[in-house]
C-alpha cells in the first residue's frame, strides 16, 4: 500500500523530534556530572555587566531572556516558604508544583513567578503583574476534514495560532495569616482555542452565529477575597473562572500536553458565580459555591442556579491527593451545556521523578431532544447544543456519558519530561460528540524547556472509535496524528 507523502514527512518529523528529546534525557546525567568539575567559569574574566538601571526597557526585556536561556537565576528575591505540606513536584518542568484544585489560588503558596515583561517594566517589583504567552501549534493527521474529538487540534494538517494570551493579575498573599488580602485576574484570550473556552453570552456570536476559526474570549475575570482567620485560610472567588475539577485546563502552560484528552474535550469549561475555598488544615480542603450554570453568562436565557461542592484530601507525606466534586448541579434539564458533572481526581507520586494523575467523571443531561431516525422532532435543539440518539418513539431522553483518563509523568531533568496519556470515553447517546460510540486514545509526548520561558511539546497520538465510524466526519474508526506546539512566555 502506498503511503501519502505528507504522512511520511509527519512520521519522519515525529521520529526526529522524539529521538532528539530521548537523547536529551539520556544525556542529562552526563551533563549533571560535567557540571561538578573544577574547571574555571568561562565568564570569570569578563567585565561586569551593566546594572538594570542603566538599561532601557527593551534591553532589560532582552537581558531577561538571555539570562533565562543561559541558565542564570533571573530572580534575586527568593519567594517565601510555602505554608503547609511541601510541594511534591518541580515546576518547571511540570505545569504546577502542587496538586491542583480549581476555583481558588493555592492557599498558603507564595507568588514566586518572575515574568519577562514585568521585569522589563519595573524590575518585577509590583504585586500587579502583566504577562502572557503566544502558542502556535502544528499537526499532521490521517483525517482530512476534521480531527474532533481530538482537541484543540480539530483542524487537520495545518499550522495555526492556538493561543495568544495576556494576563493582568494581583495574587492575594495567602502565606500570611494576620490580615485580610485581595487579588484579581483579567484575561485577554485570542486564537483557534476560543472555540472550546466560549461561554454563551460572552462574545459567543463569534462561534455560535458565525463559526469563525479564530476568535477572542475573556476567559477569566474574577476577584479573590482572602480571609486568613477562617480555619487556615479561606478564599472567596467572584466572577468568571475555569470549571473547578480536573487535571487539565484551557490555558496551554497549565497542561501536561499540547492536545487534550477526550474526557476534557467534552466536559464543562467555565462558570460564572461565587466559589468559597476553605483550608481546614494541612491535609483537608472544602469548597462550596453557586453559579449561573456551565458555560453560560448570568444574563442569558440558559442560566440556571447551580451548586458546586468539592472535597480535597492530601496525605501527610504529600504523595497522594484525592479531589472529588459535584459540579454545577441543578435540575439537569436540557440547555446549553447544562451538564450534571460528578468528578474524581487522584494524584500519586511514586518517587522524585515519576508521578501519575488519574481522573474519572460521570455526566448527563435530562430531556434532551431526540435526533435519531428520519422523523422530524417537533422539539428543536439549541444552537451549539447537540441532541441525543434516543430510542425509537422517544421525543426526549436522558443522555449520559462517562470517561476516565490517566497521565503517567517522568521527569528527566528540570528542563525535560515525558508524559503518556491513556483515555477512554463512552458517549452513550452521542449527545456530546455527535456519535453514540465508545472512544479511546493514547498519546506519548516529550516536553522540552529552554530556560523557564520557552516550552516545546511534540507528541504522537492514536485515537479509535469502537462502535461506529466517528473520525473524519464519520468516515473512519481510527485516527493517527503527530502534533507539536511552542509556548513562548512574555
């Protein structure tokens, strides 16, 4: 059988990238050994560099990257010690140093991040920070029409701008326990990935009316109110924020991989409301809140008063974390993304270089219009909200789905890690993907950091739909992709 030339090129590119990164991993130990030699520093005889006050804005900005890529410590002020159980992971290479939870900043963790733009503006001396990233992505696929439910790379065989993001934020000081503090966050988000972050009522006509490839979304706008004297600290978040449970997030630097799991692709994305997070002690944390429903603004007709309740437990060693949530619970009747979402996440650290993250959920909507068969249903579906493949004769039915995903991570050194993901989804009535079938996917990815500001993530992925053809607009059971992105932080 003759293979199309572009897939040969894709395979060659994938093999070359992975071989390079594996070579990096195998050479890390030798590099570490070489770093302990008594050879004099190459820079020992160089004249003193000009101070930051002698440089202009662009020179300071450029020097930050030069120092970062050269392995120099760009932060002269070490962050305060974390309050609570020590962070289990290194970040980088991993997206976070702690086991994550949503709807709040990490209570007790200091803000130790230093960003190139803020360093250029004022030496990173302000608590209000402006920063962000640009993320182009590339994929080669055996599908020609559509990669969905592979996400966010739904457009096959192209280079595209996935995300261009600017954050403006002030983090509350949750390390101290003496006085009230506050924070806020504003996001400007542009790229093809807006198709997955969009909530009805927030500039949603770009997707729901015009189906534009690129769009803008103000993904997060909220304030944080920190009350230190409630247990060991309480954070109250008010505004629009990322849906609370889950390993993955919409924003590229917060994810292990470039592409997303099937589990993540079809679950809720953002909520608008109030979330209260209370740190009961070092090991236990509880969350409760209300919202207008998943992925809808409070001023839309689809708003529904919804409850959120989560419980988070970390073992005394810090090696295990369990996080369970009843997320966005209401009457469950069909509306725009009105998912009744029950989620459980388990993180486990095997040793200093290996850890895993596992997530499972069950979701459903009630009274979903039937779209099966050739008989017209007098009950219309809503724009952007699929119907279900119900039993013959039913006008409406309950549409459930369940999924499970596992990430296995290996840290080779602070600038290189590997991630392997296995994923299973059963969309029983086809309400979330458009096809009533079971899906699986397996993905291998390497993440390579240049300093702390540039991340390259090539991956190889294989997807399969088991009960019917669901890939490439219903033409194929299988889909193979090679994909890679580059995150450039500023």
